[in-house]
């Protein structure tokens, strides 16, 4: 048995900001993927995944008891499959900010949810918000608090524009240019990030009035501008606003940036060869980079592994 594939995602803009109602833009990233599987001779990895699914299934049973109107699962089938050794076979790295738990949540919803909202129907704003709410409740098992966006992106496999907490829509993004000089890339920090502690630091910082003011007047403002620029294909303004955003993040989100990357973060701002920003909650995993000249960025970051996500 092998289920359908669910892909990783990249939140291009909006990390942390969407908690405070900034815009956001999330795109599927088909390089990594996962599917539910059953095998005759499972590996140690598969057995570990199966045990984790057993704990997740208990969370889902609790969820439907507490909120029966929100979502119902075919728990009998899920339990039977867990006994058969079902596991999530995934190439999506965990703790890297590319949505490993999101893809798993999407796969479980797709296979076991009853009266599920499908990709084929007319996806009204109400249906999208309902899906996002269900996914947030499911994914809270992994992160403590979830926006539900990662599973939504993985489930629909469409770019999603977040206008505000209650206003999300599928969107089109400008066509990629196969040999474009400009690029969005991932930089591997070589460290696994933990979402919950990073979100806790952010929530703690929110108690500070100065931090809240910086969020509204700088962070959210630049994030919103970047989303608009990207969707309109206004590359010149995009890079100008990404540079501002990169500066604000370096000055105000230091704990989320692994220490050994503070210098190369600043170097990008000083040389304009590239600009870095957080990918997901930070603390490790991938760092997202934007450059107008990919060859220049590669030379400047020659000691690091770059993965190109999007070219323009």
C-alpha cells in the first residue's frame, strides 16, 4: 500500500508576522515529499514513525471528543492500519522549517477524515478557513500552537496568500525563469531547529512594548511590502524591502538566528550579494536567501550548501 504524495512547503514571507496579522505567502516545495505506506519488512525508521502515528492517533481521538463538530475521523480504520504497521515515508527534513509535520497532517486528513473538504470542490474562503482550523488543531500535537498553514499548503499543493488571520486565498505566483539571475535559495544551517522554544521566545518578547512597536512599524510593514512586490513581479522593490526586512530580523530576532550565521547575515546586507531571512521559526534548519545574482551569492557563500527554490 502507498498513499498519495504530499509536498513540503516554504513560507517565503510572514514567519512570526502572521501571528500578528501581517501578510504571508506560502508556496509548495516539491523537492521534498512524503506518503503513508505499509511494508512487509519495516526499517527501524518506519517502526519509529509508526509509534509516533499511534500517539498522534490518540491526539486525534481526543480532538474529536472535545470538538465533535470540528472534525471526525475513521478511527477504526486508522487504528487497524497502525496495527498493520502504517508509517509516514518522508524525505522532508524535520526541524528545518519546510513543513515535515504539515505534510503528515495533510496525509492523515486526506486518508481518514470523514466528510472531508477536497481539493476538487469550489474552495470558498469559508472552506479554506475551516480546513486551516482543522489542520491547526491536528498539528498542535507537534508544535503546541499551530497556524494550520503548513498542512493547508501541503494538502492543496497551491501557493497560499495570507491577507490576515481570517482571510486566506489560493494565489498565482509569477512564472519562474529557468535561467534567471535572481533566485530564492535555502541555506542549510546544519542544525535542527525546535519550533516550540522559538515561538515561546517570540511570545515572551511580545510583552515588551518596544518590541511590539517594532513589529508593527517595521517588521509587518516590510513583510507586507515584500509579499505585494513578489506577487506583482516588482523585483527592484522586492529586493529593497527584503534588505530592510533582513536588517530588522538581524537586529530583533537574534535568538532565532544560529550564532555562527550572524556574520554572514550582516555580510549579505553590507555587500548586497544576498539577503537572508528566517525560514519557519528559525533556531536552526534552513535559512532563506534572496539574491539578484545567484552566481555572486554562490561565490560569497562558497562554504555553504545552497538549494535553489525559485528563479526569476
